[in-house]
C-alpha cells in the first residue's frame, strides 16, 4: 500500500509554537529568543538590557542551560521573575518546553519575556518557540566567519548583535567579512555593534526593543507605562 | 543532535498516518528535506533506526530527497537556485527576496502493509502542507 502526502514533520512543534504565540499576544507580551555560542555574552547582555528597561517594562526571563543554574542566579539580583529550564542535556529548547515555562509566570503582569537559549549556534535556530523574534548574539572573539559557518541562525533572526566590539583593537577580526556574509545571508536583518562594557552602545538595541514592542502592542503601550509607574 | 528531535516528529507523523490508513507494517518512508535545514543524513538515518525500533516502522527503508534552496526576487521576479546562502538577487542586487523552497522537511510517502492485508492500493493522504513548512 502506498500513501502519498506532504506532511511537515515539525508540525507538532509549530502548532505548539502558535499556541505559545497566541498566549503571548493575548497578554501583550513581546518574547525575544536570544541565541548564541557559549561565551557570546548573552547573560551579561540580558543583565544590562533588563537594567536599562526596568523602569519602563515588566520583564521575565526563561533561562536554559545544559548544566548549572549560574546564569539564572546572576539574573536573580535584578528582582524579576525567572523560570529556569534544565535542558537535561538537550542542545536546544522546543515550543512544548516554552509553553510549560509560560505557566510559571503571571502573564498578565508581563510586557517583555526574554529566552536565553542553550549556548549553541546550530540547533536552536531550527525550532520556533513561539517567539516574536530570534536575536542572534555573536561576539568579535568568535571570529568573523560565524555567519558563513552557521547561516541558518542568521537567516532566521530578525536582529544580529555583534558583541565585545571594545576588544577589536586587541584581536584579529575582519568586520567587513562578517557584515558582507551577514547581509548576503539576510539582507534585511537589523544589525548593531555593541559592548556590554559600554552602556551607551546598547542604546540602539534598547530602542529596537521598545520600537518592536510598541509596533506590536501600541494601543496598550501607554496603559502599560502608567501601570509600571504606578507600581500596578 | 537535533536530528533526533526531527525524527521524533517523523515518528509521530508515521504513527498518525498508520492509524488513519490502518497500516500494520511500514516498509518505506520517503522524505523531502530542504538543503537549508542543517540535517546530516547519516545522523538522521541513525536516529530513525533508533527511534523506529519496536514500532511498525522498524526495518523500514528510509529515502531522503534533498532539495536545494530557491528564492524569488520580489522586485524583478527573477528566481534563483541557491548553491550558497546568498539571498541577494543576482540580477538586480535587491535584498527583497523570498524563499520558495529549501527549508521544508516533509514526509512525502509511506509504503506498507494494511491491516486488511491489501498491499496494492495507492492513496493520497489528507495531510496537507502547513503554512510555514516551505520557509
């Protein structure tokens, strides 16, 4: 017996991702999925980002690591809700895990939700968690060939942050090669050069988040501003 | 190792199809996989052997057809087969391009024995491609 079909085998992950997105949109939450190598600077970037936005937005973090809760502990001092997912050896998170993590938050009180994905440039790019945007976090210390070597991530991401730009005088890194490869793979990707050691360099990234939030949920933006100011 | 996650989804699809079509045994599984997916054939095959063990797909032949990426320029309408990850239109230089194929991962055919013992039917399953499967 021969049965022909066109069945997407990622269907169940994508269906769950759509459910996650629906929950996020119903609660007016922007979810950003940060993906990058181990050591790219995702956790410090999150620390600085949350510090910068704390007075304007109510935020939460989904943390995932193969082992330890060290990243979650670093973020705890920021006094925001953090849900730690022990990936139990998995190299990426899938939407069913993201959906379960959402259950641990008081969703109506949140504006922004960051996912710090497992440190990995390969697998996390394949899986939609229901996020609004994937954020590629790479760093100068990884070399200029990362977009060329791991194109799927940079293709799937809405924005690429090149971190540790302050180290350029001390390392070999050809920024022209990096940018040429990046914009060949994804001509429309937003791109910022940042350093978590230089807070002012994060301003475009912070503004990008605010613009993204207001473009999605503009009718509620002012209401949330008032809610945060009044501590409600 | 994400091949194991992908094959887990394949197994769900195979079991769903088997129940719907009343299959007793699967002998062939045919896939269409876009080359823009980071799928390593040997790992995918190994994952299939591992995860199909003890199921009605155990021992089935796995055929994987890899298709190249193809884009269309939304400005000049030129289509291009991708041999590298170059999403810039080679005719007009626009970055305003859209992927037509190359990121799908589809189950396209199952062959097997029906529970009713009929091996000669050809059917088209009601499974339809979902919106996001073709990139």
